C-alpha cells in the first residue's frame, strides 16, 4: 500500500455538489491508485481510479444513448463487486437515479420495487439473480430494457429487451460525450437514489436521498475518522451495497478520501480475506462481532490452561481501561504490558495487523461483546443511523468510547428528544421523503425534523443511548429491518396456526412463538392419542415438528432474512384477559416477550 498522505480536506465536502463530481475529482487526483479490488483466479485484481473513471464515462454515455433520461430510475441488482460501484456512478453521471435492490429479494419484492419506482431500466449481474428478476420485469409497465453484466443464458427472448454490459459500453464509445456537462448540472438537492426499506405494514417504502445527504454523511464520517490519522486507507467490504449503511460508509466515504475497497469473496471466506487484505478500516454490523466473539471463545476453550489465564487477565485489565472502571496500579500496568505482547498483539495480527478501527452500525451492538473487543485492543466505534438519514446520525469518538451508547451526533446533524423520548434528527442528511407516499412523508418529517421512531436518552456530553423502539419493526443484528406483522400474517393464514408472534430484534435471525389452531390441535391429539391441552402438548416433539413443517411452507415464500428459523409453542393463547392482546385484538409484542422471554431466549441457545 502506498503511504500517500490524505488528499481530502474538510472543505471539499462543502464544494462537492454530487457523488459523481466527488468521484471524478478523486480520480483526477490519483488516477493510478487502486480503487476497487476483486478476486479473480485466486488473485486479487485492481481497478484503478483512472480506469474506473473511464468505464463510468463509457457506461454513462451508453445508458444515455439507450434512452435513459435525467430523473429516470434504474434498478441495480448485483452482488458487491466492482461493476456495482461503476454502474451506480454511471447511472447518476447520466442524470439517472439508482434504485439498489437486494440480491435476496423475492419475485414479489422485485415486482413491487420495479412498478413502484417506475424504473426505466435494470442492471443485473448473473443468471441466478435474473431468475427472480425477469418474472417480475415482464409486468413492470415502465421498464424498457435490461442490462446484463454477465451472460444470462436465456433460452428464449424475454418480453423486455436485454443488452449485454459490453454492448452498452461499446455504444457509449461512439456516443456524444456529455458526461462532464451532466455532472456539472447536478445539484446537492437532486435525488441520487431510492433505497427501499420496510414500513410497519411490511410494504417497502422508497427513501429518496439527495446527493447532498450522502455527501454530508461522508463529511460527518470524516470528522470522526480523521482522528485515526487517515492516509491511504484500505477497506474490506462484505455487506450488501444495497444496504444504506454500506452504500454510504463502505462505498462513498472511501471514495471521498481516495481509499481502496476490496470486495470480500463471501462471508464464509471473510476471515481468510481479512488476513490477505489487511484492512485499515472495516464497516460491519453486530452480527459479525457476534460470530467472531463465539469463534474466539470456542477456540479459547480448547487452549491450554496457561493461555486461558493470560487471556482472562487481558480481558479483566483491558475492560477496566476501556470502560474507565478503575485506574491500574503500577504492578497492573506492568502486567498489562505483558498482556499487550502475549495476547493483544496476536489478536490484532489475526485481523491483518494494521486495523485502525471497526465501525459498527446497522443495528445495536451488545455492550458486553463491544467491551470484549475493546479489552482486546480492537477499536470499535458504535454508531446509529437510519436509511432516512443517509444513514449515519451519531458515532462514538476515538478515546471517548462509551460502548453502551451510540455516541454524539456527527458534524452537521442535530439531535433532540420529543416529549415522549422519541429521537428527532435534523440536517442535510435527512431524506427528501418517501417516493409516491406523501402521507408517510408528512408523518415522518415534520418541520424539517426526522421522527426516527426510536426512543432514547441524551447525556450531558450529547452521547445518545437507544432505549426502545417506537416503531413496530424488528432490526436483526445483521442490520436488516423486518416487519413482524407481515410474517405473522402469513403464519396465521395457515390452517394449523391460530396466533403467532415473531421475535428477533438485535438477534441474528427470527424465531416464532406459535399458538396452534384449536380444531387442528384436537384432531392431532386424537390421531396421536394425546390429551387435547396445549399446556401438556407444547413440548411434544412430534407436534413441534409438524408445526415446523408448516412454518417451512411459509418460509418458502419469504426472503432469506424473513424466514423463521426456530419455533416454540406458547403455554397458552394470547387473549385480552391475560394482557397479550389489545381490545382491537392486536398482539402486544412486548407483553408477550415479558411473559415468555425465557422460552423465546431458549430458542437462540439450541
């Protein structure tokens, strides 16, 4: 890695009017510096800033030549790879608006996004992803054409025109070069992208983010991370670029400082890739830390008694230092130095040896797990955000980490609390609104303040702590927002299930608490010669297995993150009398959680 001093100044963020302008300026400054890396034939291959700029220009000219008009939407469906970033920038450089789509989307999800956004075109990477996209594309009324990054292997001509990525590039070579003119015309207030996020009813809403919102987010991140003595940084990206967090923190912030971005081969190869790439900064979600924590603890159980003792000393002393619990005595400081050599240095080497910081976002980090890594000498800066805020709102600061909080607001963002404790946010980072949903927009952004739906507290130093969720949404530890009501609706539509409560907030996956239908339960009990009482049958493995098959039936129609992985049967039904139903017969999720928390938690321990 070239030890080049950082070329970005804080004032640059105020000058940049658009994301393409920001990129092209960086490309002119450092054309020979590697930008995007991917694994090819077992070796890491770079696309340099200058090369990427040329490809973006060619693709932008090609998209315009194929008829893309300023303001039209283009759905982008691809894995995290160099073409994703190139396509995103090219769409905007041609005057279009990018609509990222998750690779895990179902046909129904794609159909909603294509029709609701009014997409004029789609860029898709592989045959596997196209298999769920094309059935939805056929009936999308405003969709005119599809660009395929790879050969889709189509046996017959689809209803929509399909063009190869290379064909669009070649068309761009012969098209008029109006890229600089279009980029110069873009304003900070122009829409850069629609990022679809689930609403309380389960129907995804299109969050409209301006160029200025994302540039301002990058400026706020710069204000926090510049304390790391930023030079020429290396990021390892493994989260989906369709996620607002990775889109800003894992793509556009690195661009803003002229950094290199490596795309991990897969989550399974992430540890191997970390050792190869040796990143200096990584953006991650709590799920990653949970996995790493379990691996370290599992490995420790197999270590010698001497190694375990040193590890335990390191944790105890490191925790006191990191959390400011009590000063170390002279002898403890000497012992801590030994821990640094024998334990912490080896842990850092497992992460490549030059990692300056992990930035945690997308969901709440378990404070105990955060403190564990801080004690081992790994910086974790936990933050908080929402797609509707571009997404970063607050982040902990170096040397001032309070692991049970999400830190103070980033530069350019104001935070205040409503009378009921709801967190309100104001600044350029706030969305322009929900596409084609004025009613939801008016309820969410009032007098310039974004109503986050989260409840929190602010201490005297401005550090924000999230205490509850006002919105009835589940956020998995991987950062995905899930509407439990949507999944519960599918479950109770099955004849065998009368009531269902889905749980998983800040957890790696969903679990379900079910109440069987009375008629089904009676028939099952008679068939198996068992008593027809839920309290006695709820632990019956055959009954649980039967209902698990029903859940599998539902899961087959859900995206991967929406699937219920484990179930238990509630000891009793949810009623108004026992406080688990409202008078309008809606389940009281937190009441059920309070009553059956032990049963739910046990599902994650299997």
